C-alpha cells in the first residue's frame, strides 16, 4: 500500500491527492498568518489593537496557553522515563511532537510581540536575573532545544532515513539516553511553567494578579506548573482522539489513554483544590489588604464572576472527577467531555491571568479597559495552529508516531 | 551602591491649587521631545509623561466637585529601595533605579519593547511608541538637544527631567561644589505650573520645600496600599479626593489606614 518509500511500512495512509489538498488548505491559512506577521514586523505593533492600558493581550495569552497545553510533553516524559509508566510510551511520541509545535509557536509569537524584534537577544545578553520574563526566556529556549533533541530520533525513524546506518544508529543511541533529556525537560519545565505564572503573580501593582509568595515565588508560580502538568495530558489525548477521528482508525490502545487520563484527573483534582485555596486566600486576605473586594474584580459584564465559576467548577472539578473515576474514563462521551473541558479550563485560566489583569481598573476613577484584537493579531495567533496541523499531518504520514498503529490496524 | 549623601528627589502636587490648565503637560512635551499624533482623540495610545486627569465626586449639581490630578511617573521605591514595580520586572535592565537620586530611568536603546513594565505599573505612567515619532514641518529644528527622541517600539516615561539634573551636576562640578541648590534642579512641569501647584526637590533635605510639604496633614500618595512607595505626593483638603487616590473597603476611612511600607530616608 506504500505509495512512496517515505511512508512507514505496514501502515495505511490517505492518497497523495487527498493529502496535498488538505495541506494546500492549511498552508493557505498559514500564509495568511505569515502575511500578518510581515505587516507587524514591517510596520510595527501599531498593526495591533493593543494600547498603553492593554500592553499584554491576545499574543501573551496564546503564549501562555500553548505552553500549558504543550505541558503534556514534559509530564509524559516524567511519567515514562522517571516514574516508569511504560504504557505511556505509546503516546509519548505524539506528546513530544505537540510539545515541539507548542514551544516553537510560543517562541515565534514572542518574537512577533516585541516592539524591537531585532533587539530580542537583549533578554539573554542584558538579562535581569530578578525578572520572571528572563527566566521564561532562558528556560523556554533551553527546553525547546530539549524538545528538538527528543523529536530528532522520531524523525530519523522515517523509513528512508532509517535505511542509512548512520541515522539508524544515531536514532537508536539517542533513544538510549532519552531519559536524561526527559529529566532535563522536566527540570526546565518546572521553572519556565512556574515563571510564566510568576509573570503575573509578582505584579504587586496589579491587585488582580498579585499573589503572596513563598520565598521569591508567588503562588501562581506553583499553580502554573501544576496546571500545565494536569491539563497538558488532556490536550495530548484530545489531539490523539482528533487524529483518530480524521484518520478513522484507532491509534493508541485504551489502556494508555485511560492511564494518562487517570493521572491527569488526579492532577486536576489536586490542582483545583490548591487553586481554590489560593483563590480564597486572595479574595479574603490579599485583595482586601489592598482595598479591593472579590467582586470589584468581577464588576464588568465581560469579566463577571461566572468566569471564576467556569474555571474552577465547570472546567476544574467536573473534568477532574470524571477522569478519576473508572466509569468516567471508560465512557467515550464523558472522556471527551472531560478532556475538552480541561483544555478550555487551562486556556481560560491563562486568559484571565493576562487579559483580565489588564482590564481591571486599579484607580477608583478609571473605567474597565476594553480590547478587541485586530485581524493581524488574530491571523498571527491562527498561524501556529495551521503550522501545528502541518507538522502533525507530516509527522503522522511519514513517521511512526503511534507505535501501536500496526497492531491495531493490520493490513493485508 | 548607595552613597550616604544620596538624594531622594520627589514632587509634591497641591491639588487645591491645580486648575487643570495643562501647562505642565505642554512644558513636559517641549522639554522632553515627547512625540504626538495628528489626532490625539484616543488617549490610550497617546504619549505623555505627565497627564492631567479630571476626577469628580460623582455627585449631581449643585453638589458636583471637580479636581484636576496631574500624574507623572511616581518614581516608586517599592517595598525596599530599588524594588519599583517596573524595575524589578524588566527582563533586559532597560529601566533602572538610580540610588543616588531615587529616579527610575528608562534606557531607550536597551528597551526591546516587551511592555512588561507597562503591565506592572498601576499608574499607567509608561507609554509605548506604537509609531515612529513624526514632527510637523521644521519642528525637528526646535527639539531639545539634551533629550534623545525615542524610536518606534520602545517604552518611555517621565524621568523627572533627569537631563536637567545632569546639567546642574556638571555646572556644580565646574564650580567645585558637591551640593546642588534647590532651584538649580527643577523639572519642566514644576517651572511651567502657573499656580505653583507643583513643588520639586529632595525629599530627604530639610531645607527643601518638599520636605515640609510631604509631612503636611493634607499629604497623601496615590495607591499607597499597593506598597509601591511613590515619591510623588499630593496635597488636598477634600476627603473625597483623598479617597479617590486609593482603594478602600466600604467600612474603611483613608486617614485610619496604616501603611506597611515606610518611606526610605
């Protein structure tokens, strides 16, 4: 059934024409984003609808969201190589591909989001060690390098490349030492996921964002790492399910999916309890100390208390409870509902920790600030989605991403 | 390293005297080469280093009262000196705290435009150059040679006319003096104010007017409860103005709130 020697043996893929048509559509979307990116780099950030009150907006949310959703990579690496959950080897390749897409996208968005892109390297050269953003930049870049290293052996498993002894042995040897990179990835992820939480938590001039500290780290530091480990797997499972739906075949055995979902469920439940405690402390101690009540932060029609309820209950406790129960995990409707709610939940958390921070007025005589992204901002945020679809499509077609695919879908 | 003779420059703005004429803003624009747009309707992307806000007591006529509140950069000290909200977050040390003067600087050629400092500043004192500065015909010839114009994509803010401090220091050095007289270093906004509402000087120097004024019972600072520790003080005899300067729970009275953060001397 192989059309080209590039496709792994023993698996079935759609026709070249079908694939080309799909790639053309996604590439068109990608080019729209590239055009918007060109406009922003050429004409400046006046192409956006950001302003002096809304200095952080859609892009920073996108950054935080993709990094949280890509958290499945470091957490599955931790579970597989450090804890020893070998069952997850059947899904870890996809988690690495997703992580690679998410982190490369985050770096690209950061490069678009700065006023002087050619000075981007200043963050490394003139680093302020007290800034959370510096820690983000360093750990994010290093972890992206780790993800690239983790992705390379999978690329080398392409049948055409695997035929060459050098690439074959390199891939084999890289697999052998992958535990070291997985451990490095976990270490780096702990810090950059945390630093992203710290970016908002240290803003003591912004009562909506500010949180109490443990040493130099605000509570959001720990909550962001925890939530990325909790919800990242939901996104990995969601992408697996979408891929299975599109390719119309089972790619990962339920045992791996259910194990990953169960661990994710317990992480979500423990995270959301910690998040609730943090919210209560913030609402009843931190904010009143600054002269604010909880409802002052939710006094807008857009940013109302429903958001907090949605984040903690609908997208927190509910998916967590579904995923920790055997019946919930094994019911495909409930499983899908839980992972979708989980993905929405973590994205919502990142949204409020960026956009609501900017919207809440700090002075009693100021109004709530509003913001609607420009088409250039939307296009450059869609760009990574299109890029991700292209990378996943190529990876699925030409690489053995799912080790159980042959067994689950035998062909004559 | 902090010098034992270090200054702590600050400002006291008497809101009872401010008429909202905007001279401080005009003086600042021309002194610091602050760029402006052809259409300044949208104030959210205008650049101004000092902005006069108009606030009211939210009462209907005939009980309506209005107060004009000029707001430059507060030059915050933070919980410990140098821990200003913006300085601590800048990833590239493009904004720095000068321990000799207490002034928070902005290094335009170091700033790469991440805008984290803007997110950190509760006073909205920091402005981003969304466009390249464009000056009307021939106006470039009248720009101040002492202040570098800023380029697109960087953040700028009030510097307490730091170039004036440098010029005054140079003059004192040539005259073999260590100390500056109070009137040798004054900001453009303080000089431009026709009612004398803005007073500038060393908050630690007993001989400077600001020292006495900041200890007035009418004195308060904006958003003190956030522990930003600003070096801009305000004077008002109106309780509603004082209340508008910070956030209070329903049962709280501004004069009875104790602040955790003390000034640095």
